[in-house]
C-alpha cells in the first residue's frame, strides 16, 4: 500500500488555505445560463488558469466560439496537464466551473456567492458542491503533494468546462477532437460531479440511466378557440392528448407500452445480492421527497426502480393554458412531453419504434379528426462500466484507506452525458467518484459542501491516484 | 308603423360624421387589461361624456374605486340619461368602451388604433366592432333624430363600462345598487355586444350558456423532482391528473360524468323546427375554424351542440412544464383546468356535486398515494329570455324594416354575465341586439366593423326604439 500519511498531514495542515481557495471560487458568480453573467464565467476560467499555473501545470483556455442563438462567446474549456512522465499512468479528470443561478431572495439563508462556514461544518454557497469543490480538489491534491515533498503518482490531464449547467454546448466536439491529441495518453477517466447515495457512506458510481424524451403533437383548428363558441362542436386536441398521455403509464409507474420491459436485462441473483448492503433507507428518501408517496415501501425495490428499471414521466403540455386563474380557451395545438429513462439492454431505436407504434395505435382508436405526430425530441444512451476495472478497484481501496469503510457501488437514475462521451472518445474506463453527499442541495437554495467531505475528499482524490499507480493493468 | 324615413335619411347624410366619431374613439387605446393604459381608458370615458353632453344628455362618470390588487383606480362607468318623459317608455342600454390589447406587431395589416376604411367597406381597428361601434350607435341615433327634427321615441338610459374585457370589476355591485335608483324606471334592457351568426342575416339573441370552471389539484412530493433521480420510485401527480382528465369527455365531445345530461331540458318538436330556417352553414364554420375537425357534419346538430347542450373543454394544466424544449421535471403539484358550459335546466350546485362525486371516484380507483382536490373556480348561470316579449317583437319588426328580412332567433354558446345581472337586478326583459357580423374578429388581429353594419345598425337601433314605443305592453 502506498505511503500516504505525509500527504494526508499536509491536506489537514492546508485545510484553511483550501477553504480560502473555495471561498475565492464561490465569490465568482459564474452562472452559465445567463449571457449577461458571461464575463464572470470567463473570470472563473482565468482564476483556475492562474491557480494551475502557480502549481506548475501547463494550461490552455480553449475557446469554443459563439454561443448559438446569442451574441456572446461560449466560456472557454480549461485544458491542463500536470506531469508528463512516460513511466506514469495518465488520468484524465473532468469537472465544471460554472454554476446554477442563485439569488438571496430565492430563499437562501446566507449570501449565495459568499462561502459561509457554519459551526456544524456546512460550507454554504452556490457551486460549493456542484462543482467547484471537486474541481478545486484536484488542485489542492497537487499542492499538498508539493508541500509534503511527495512525487505526484500519475500524469494528470484536466478538462474543466464552463457550460455544464446549460447544455455543455461545444464540449462533445472538443472531446472527440482531442481524443487522439491532448487526451491521447489517457489510461482512465475520473469524473467528480455526483453525490453519495446518503450522508454516511462514500460510493463509486458505475452506471447511469439514459433518457429518451418524446413529444406528442396534436393539432386541429387553425387557431385557439373560445370554448363558449366552439365547445361541443369541435374535436378538441386536448381531449385526445390527455387520453393518449393517460395510456402511457399507471399510478404505480408501470409503463403500458409493449416492447419496453422486454428489452430490459434480467436481474441476476448476483446483482440482487448487491442491494442488501447498500447504505440507503426509506426514511431518508421520504425526507428528501417531502412526502411518503413512493411506489415501493422497501429499499431494494426502490433502488432497482431508480437504477436498473426504466421509468416514464409525463412532464407537461406546451400550447395549453398553463397560468393561474381561469381561461376558457380550446387550445388549437398542444404538445405533450414525456420521457423514458432507459437501462441496459434497451436500444434507442427499438424504444422509439415501440413508442411510435403504441401512441399511433392509441390515437387511431380514438377515431379523431385531429392530426397527431409523435417523435423523440432528444435521446441519450444509458451507461454502465465494469466496477471490476482497476480504475474502480483503486478508488475502492482509496475509500477504505481514507474513510475506513468499503464504498457502496451505485448507479444513478439520471444521466451525465459527458460520461458516455469520454468513454466513447477515449475508449477507456470512466469512474464517477463523488465528493459531496445526498443532502448537499446542488441546484437548490442553501447548496453546501460539508467541510469533512471537502477535506477528506481531497485526501481521497490524491489517494486514488496513488492506488491507480499501483494497480496491475490488465 | 312608425314614420322612419326622415330619420334614415339623416343617418345616411351623417354617415361620414359617424365614421369620424368612430375614428376618434378607436384612436384612444382604452385597453383595460393593462394598468399602464388606464389614463387612456379614462380619456375614452371623458370622450363619451363630452359627446353625450353635446347631444344634451345628462351624464355622470361614476367612480368605482381602486382596482383590487393594483395601485390604479378602476375606470368610471358612464351613466347617462337622454329624455325624462313620464309618458314614454324607458330603455336601458349597455355597452363597453374598453378594448382588448392590440399591437401592430401581433400581425395587424393596419395600425390597430387608426381606423382604416377599406375599399370593400371594412373599417379596421381595435374596438371597431367590440364595442365602440355599437356604443356610438346610440349616440349617433340621438344625433340623427335631432338633425331630422323627430321626437326621440323613448327615454334612454345608458350604462357604458370601461372594464368589460378584464372582468367587469365592480359593475355588478353598481347595477344592483342603482336598480331602484338610476335604473328605476327601466321598462326593458338592450345590450349590443355580440355578433350575427353569419354575415348576411341579422339576429336577435335570447339565450346564453353558463359556465362552471373547475380545478383538479393533485399534489404529492414536497417540491418538483428530477425524473432521473425519482422516476420509477414515486407516484407522480401528472400521471394521476391525465388519467382523471381523460375520463371526463371523449373525442366526440360526449361528457362522461353521470348526472349532467340528465339535467338538460328535452328538445321539443317546436324547438327542433326552429333550427331549419337559421342562416348558418358548415362551410362558413369550417372557414372560421380553419379546419374540418368538427364533431358533426350537419347544421342542426352543430347549432344544438353550441346552444342548447352542455359541453366540456379541458383548458390546460398549471404547475407542469409548459415551455418549448425539454425539461425532465416531475411536477410536485399540478392543477388541471376544465369547464362545463351549462344549459337549461342545469343547476349549478347539482352540477358541482356531480363533478366532485365522479372525479373523486375516478381518483379513488387509481389507488394513488397523492392528494386530490376538485372544486369550482367560478360558476356562471345560463340565461334564456322569452323571444315573444315586446322587447324582442319590437326589435324583430325593426330588423324587417331596416334589413328587409326576418331575423334569426339565436342563442350563444358563450356567456355575457352582465345580461343575467341586468335581468335579475331590474326584473325586466333583456334583449341582445348585435350590430357586427361573425367575421368581425373581436379579440383578434384585424378586428373590423363593416360600414354597412355600422350605418344600417344605427338605423336599426333608432327603429327599434320607435317600435318599442308602439308595442302593446302586457
Ligand atoms: Zn454538476
Ligand atoms: Zn449541476
Ligand atoms: Zn364586447
Ligand atoms: Zn370583447
């Protein structure tokens, strides 16, 4: 096992400096959704660049050109390399330096862009956990190695983007373009941009569901009508739409479309056994849900429903009345929106076809004179990695060393599309290694990162790189 | 029959002056929905006041106080009396001097607040037909009588409001308060604020449907959820809502709620005969609809569905995703909005109970853990008057005299709530006497009033008052 005590001691010794670094980062309101804040996003990229240069990394701010449909440029991607030793492995890490919008008036207890450290260790501020804390984690790990006089165990490639919270415009192209250039010597990828399943046990994430998002468009009259004048005389698109939407899924979440469950990989006894040990309980779920309106009352069924079975959610309707109050409109054209979370071994095309076939049959059964179109608005593939790869075993050993427990091996119900892009572009194993916990409230008011998760997380990132250097490579 | 030729000649002679008066009125953008335009609405009231004073009427601008929820005053109601002869009948007329919003950029071919007279006689401008043309019709009728030196046949009470397009706030209270005061000697009421059924035959309207507007509120989680994290594990309020909405009505407009059709007055053979002669054809309907997506292909069934049978329309959903694009939200609380158009002899309370009972039973059958509430957001009674009353027979004779045809006796599918208020408050017969035609496009871009409808309409209003003076009173 690697000698890590000197490194760990320096992380503890530098804790205040690392919190100060996070304070400086949080103070830059790098909100990517708002073009007016673009100068702050760029300022954040320059802050990272200057910090990385001080640590001796090579850095490039890669411009991505104009943001489509706007008159501002996209923020640059920060590409950096620390170490270039042919005898070391090369790990590519990804994170994002942009943040979700936040205003005190949204209900924050503290100023969102002033990192506030509470007596209980919560460090509150926008971006603290998503994703400035983890991004700075890599810089802090470098610094602590230098302070401890310990050789850095790998070559580190860094890719930090500034547009993640607003669609990662331009990133995929850059990754594919650099796969055989800047990222060419990558041996494995590590992404720190998700969360523990709970608050106590660290986890490693090896799977994500995909997402197929569908529109059902129904139109009839040439323009919106008044229900007093036309109610009872025309076939209303909304009547047809709610009938179709009601045929997709039942209250218990069972998808009614034939050809979906048939594609799902069967549960093996081995997989089923994995769920028993996972640190997760329904009480914590009820708390984060704010209600007890779950479909299942037990942990295993709930986790399986979230990670390894598809689900269908109806999100809303475009074109209908959606305001407060009362409007007596007959909408002329309505677009129902729903999505299916996909899992192994579902196929995007096969799923699209099953949806089209079913929705068209239901619409036909209505005998309506209206016009119906159903089509995918976007699709994204599920992702599952092998948790037996050295990238994962190294991380698991690092977790045991730092936290004294074996990690949960988890999947996520949502999608992190860049994961699949890195896997495809580099052909290498990708590991999701979270720093924050389930109560951090990324995207919510009072976002926080616990001081413990930040400091131990820095130790973990460094330890992970040391174990990577020691793992036998297949 | 009354001597009307001198009056008609003066209406023709003054046609340009009457169009000029309409031009001045249209030029005042008296948009009641926008508090910032309130000074223009008040300016319109003062314009009417000054025109009425010039004609020798007594006028009062009655203030209604602060607009609830805003920091501006409601526009005044213009109350006026022309003539106070105990030996004459007294007719109370109602109209509104406010208009719908309009901007050239909405797609108007002309400036909405500049009256533009086209070579084919269309007079385009916001408010031309709804309702400034009809309101000025009464003033023009007075002026033409004076020019012809013909004694005005009745005492005319006028009630012109400035808030009709935004809820008629405060008007009902005023009507009830003045019923035994300013409106005390009213013998009958005439409202000119609706339209012919088509473009060729004038009509008299003796019925309106009512409207019960319902909310179905379903809530589960404490806040909106991400479908990646929670899809498949929680019972989603949208799933329940679309199932309930889909159970209300079918594609052919048939209401599925027991206890609705049971309340509808049966069709008598006499009533059925009325429909054959009505000037209405499906081609015109298809044109105004912009499609052929009607439930029925024949005139009689279509008119009956619009006038004398209830209908149910689903208007939209509050709280769900309603924008363009894709959002993977699981809405925590959604409110479905639908309304039922009511007809004789439906009872508001009985209908509310039938809706509650049915929706609650459907929700119960879902076995959902979510919470559901169903309640009426507002209700308004249907209205039917006797078309055999002297108020109607006088108007029918006037139409034959001016237009040379017998009028259609029509109902409307929509509601004009002030009609019922006047009937209840005064206890007198109310007549709806439209000036414009079905193609006028009130509330749309390119609103217009045909010059022919305006000028002949002024003749009609005057003629109606002469026939009123001659009718035997029961
Ligand atoms: Zn993130
Ligand atoms: Zn985020
Ligand atoms: Zn009107
Ligand atoms: Zn109107």
